[in-house]
């Protein structure tokens, strides 16, 4: 399988998250539907190459699909990491002494993350 990305060590947090994600129904469902697509190719179809690719043997398609799902998973993981490490500033006083807090779900409110300023005690990011 040709994969442009460098191999990820098995104990890397991204790889651990990926292996855990692969056990979920969401992953199995994504893969199932990606494999289920069997397009018709008509003469002169400008999209024929892409469709022919989808008609390759199922084990090959499975490898390519897994590669695509992996790439999307990496993008999501990296975006989440970037958002988490971004320095947050209090919108009221402009101080950096802020904490990202977690609120557990209750009967009335869903689970949420929000910010709390240790200086002026403002909370934000709460739905
Ligand atoms: Zn503040």
C-alpha cells in the first residue's frame, strides 16, 4: 500500500486512539458504506478513472479505504490537538490565566467544556 504519511509508532497517542476507533461501530459503518459504492461507468464519462478505481478488487479497495479513513482521522486528531494547545485569552480582562473546565452531563444539561478566567471569574464557551 502506498501511503505518503510516515509510519506511526504503535504506542503513539494517535495510533492508540486510531486502534480504539477501529473497534467502534462508527468506523465499521464508514468502511461498510465506502466499500458498498459500486458505480456504473459509461463511455466518455470524465469521472471514469475514479470509478474504475472503485471497481478494483475488494481487498485492495479495503486497503485504500482504510488509508483514507486514517488520513481523515489524523486530520481530525491534529485539529483537536491544535485547538487544545491554543492559548486562550479571557474575553473580558484579556488575561491568560484561564482554565478549560469540564462539566459532566446532568438530566438538564449535556456534557460540556468551557473556559474559566481565574482573574475576573468570567465563564465562556458554555452552550
Ligand atoms: Zn478575565
